[in-house]
C-alpha cells in the first residue's frame, strides 16, 4: 500500500493519504521509480501534518531522489514555507545540491522565499556558492525582482560582481528582469556598471536592446559608458540610433555625447570601394541589409546622422540636426547623409537635410554626388528636389536622359554576362556612362 500512499500524495488526494497513514499501511522507506519517498511527496504538497507523522515514523529527512533532491528541496521548490521551516527545524541537511548544482539558497532566492532564505543563512550556508553554470543566489534574486531577498544577500556582503559562465553579473540579471528597484539596489551596493560579459556586452547595451528607458537612465546616472562596443561592434549609442530609440538617444545627448560621434576609420580601401558599389545598387541601406565581404566592413567614419539616415528614421534625423549634428559630415567613403538619403529613396529625409544646409555639390571618393545616386536608381522626385535646391543652371540629365543612362547600363551588363567584356572593361565603360 506504500505505492498507493505515494500516488495519493502526488495526486493531491489528502484524505486517502491520511487514512493510509493512520492505518499504518505506509512504509516510510519505500521509493518509487524516481527514487522518491512518501516524505518527498508530502513535502511537495505542503501536507505539514502528514510530514510530521512521517518524520515521527522514522522517514529519512535527507533521502535524495534520482536528481539529488531531498524532501526539504521539494518543499522549497513548491514554496511550501511551513513544511520547509519544519524540516529545517528538524535539522534537515542544508548543503545539498541538485544535479544542476543548485543549492537550497539558489532555490529560495529564485522563488523569493525570504523567510526560508533567512533560516538557511543562519545555518552558515555559503551565500556565494555557484551552480554548474556559475550562477549565484544573488543572480537568481536579481532576476526574481524580490527586494527583500536581494537585501538579505547584499547585507551579508555577497560578491556583487561575481559572473556566470557567460560573464554575466547580477546587473545583467536585473536588467533582464526589467526591475528598476533590483538594479538600483545592486548599483548602490557596489555593482560595477561597466563590467562586460564574454561577448563584450554591458548592462547598458542589454537595457538598450530591451528598449527600457528607465533602466538606461539609471545606468547612465551611475556612469555607464555610452560608447563602449561589444565584440561584434555594437555599442549603446549605435544600437539606439539603429533602432530609432529617440528618447534614449536624447538622453545620451543630454549626458554630453558628441553629437558628431563617429566610428573610427577602417583603413580598408578595397572593402570601402566594394561598399560604394553596393550602395549604388542596394534597395535598402540599413545595416542589416545584405552587404557582405570576405571580411566585415566596419563603416569607417560613420556618424550618428549617417546611421539615422540609412535606417530611414526621420524623427531621429531631426533630433540630431536640432542638437547641432553636422549635416555635411562625411564618412571615410566621402558620402554625406544626403548621399545616403538620395541612395535610399527617402524624399522626406532628403528634404529635411536640404532645409538644414546639406551641400548637393559634395562628392565622395568616386566623385559621385547625391544626385548621381538618385539618377542611377531612378528616384526622379529626389533628383528634382535636389535640383530645386541647386544652381538653376546645374547640368544634370533628367527625364528621358536618365532612362537612356539606365538602358545603357543594362546593355553593358548584358555584354559582361555574354563574356564580350571583361570585368575590368565593364568597370571602365560603366564609369563613362555614370559620368555622362
């Protein structure tokens, strides 16, 4: 009948379990196929009176199932506080760990059981112990968003900057949870705001990724670095610009970031020239588009304004210009924001740039103007707009001449595909057509 008792406890049939126990039809040492005793299941359900009776009948307080979990572990897992406190009172082992390396402290922190955690700390349990992923109870507490549990651990001096196997500290866990209170507590207790994980990511970059303005503001107030980049080149300011996070960008501006902050020059001329060829033909200039090379081009000299224009974020473009962004700043290819606006077919952005003094005569390293991009891609409305802001005698092919140039390029491509022209000859002839 011991199996019947276990089934009764497991399925929540308390009355049947009580009758079986009262009639002495329970073997307290019996285990099921998972290695669990009746005490495991009674503790799991929080049946305190049955737990007491089983303990009095000689049940093993510290018997581990096949996953290394004891009745006390079960009661903590299900937040059965009264059962857990009773088992602690009866001196159940507190140094146990499951097969994932989680201790009772990990469990209490993860499930926000402040009273149980306090009793465990009284037994001398190591509050900085790590599980198999090097996660500490403090990390679990930060993620669970429980201020009381966090304070208990911080007040006894746990290592606030311990990192898991990915290099994430408790700050990362607080940011992931979206808890302003947890993040604030950690920062006030010495958490290193700029400590990066193994991917080079910082808590601020993660907060930007989550578009959480409150957390971003708090991290910046505690000195978070706005410009530090991850291993793949992402930094908070670039991420915010790329994803049109206007409020966050505005916060960074208020914190004193250089409005003309630009990426360092790449010094890779071959990649830069390939990039310019791609700009001429691409339908979308966003950073996530399909421009790829044998080695990644780092968009040398790219400014915040360049990024906003490429992504087509008009409101962000206006914000940057209102705060003094240099409208004619050039990246290492010589392209200005106007070049990218014209190449991207963004008439509203082109108009905004022109109204803010964009130079239609600016040329890149291939001697191309913004109007050359709009001509090649057939953005006739943008071409007309650029002409309306230029000298009245500007000699630019429009209308039928644009169509003629496009047809000449297509004919030239056919000759290349047919093997009549070599790639080098194709490039020479293409430049002749583009330059009129």
